[in-house]
């Protein structure tokens, strides 16, 4: 199950992404927002990240104007690794090197065709392990020290 959330800057793209997920029969839970009326991205990122932390969702897709606000909120949660992605190559690396369980998308800078290419790459790419595992272990130590 994929958690999906947006603010007004990501609303239009999130709705298109939902159509793509429906087509592919990929299950998701939509945490809002539900219109393009101006709002605040933490309101929607927080419940989506809590669902990932509770393991109700194993991944999440967050969309705001740049993907940056959503990314900043997401990475405040222990066990979440998220970055904003704007092309296929960085999406693959986000999984292969960083084992990211959350992806953010810049709704004001990419269209649905670009988002589909990015999401396909992110969903299909496996974590490479090896030297990257050591780095994730270091991140976990930082989390254990700095987050409750
Ligand atoms: C909203 O105007 C915009 O700031 C937001 O969607 C996002 O880009 C923030 O990082």
C-alpha cells in the first residue's frame, strides 16, 4: 500500500498520479489535500508519514510545488528516507543508493508523463546494498541519537 499526499502545489499532479496507480492496479491511500485551494504541506505529509511508520503503508509519494517542503517534513520522521526527484536517473539512484521509502515530486516543474517515468523507475529499482548499507547504518545511528 502506497501513501500519497500533496498540497495545493501538488494537487493536480497527485490526481493524475492516482489515475496512473489505478490503471496499474497499485493500491494507495490518499491523505489529501483534496482541492487546489491554498493550504500547508505539513498537514498532509504528517499523516502519510505516520502511516508509513506504523507500516500501514510501505512507501509514500508526496507532491508539492517543488517537492522540497514535503521532503523536509518527511525526513523529520525516524526511518523515513525521502528526496525530491525530477528525472528517471535520480529516481533510480534514490532507491539504489539511498533505499528511499518515500519519494517527493515537484508538481509545478514536471508533468504527468515525466512523473510516470520517475515513479516507474523508483518503484522498480532495488536497493543495491553493499557500501550503501554502511551509510544507511550511519544514518540510523544519527536517528537513534537525535530522534526519539
Ligand atoms: C506552496 O506555495 C509551495 O511553497 C509548496 O507547494 C512547496 O513547493 C514547498 O516546498
